[in-house]
């Protein structure tokens, strides 16, 4: 099962179950956002994170 975050290019992961894939991709999305904030690519006050159930 694959799960991706279309708003974040390249954020896609696989899991043996939909829940596992969703959990993994959410963790990766948060890491990508944190790296973008740390590197100055985006401002923290402009970031809003929401995960919808699939």
C-alpha cells in the first residue's frame, strides 16, 4: 500500500497496511516540513499541518 502527500513533492512511502503507510508518510511529511523551516525555505508561522483520513 502506498501513501503520499501531494502538497510535498517526493513525500511517498509504502506500508504493508494502509495504516502503516499513512503513519510512515505523516512522519516523513513532518520531517520535511521541519527541515524546510530549519533551512529557512519557509517561515514557521506560514505552516499549517492537517492529515485527513483516507
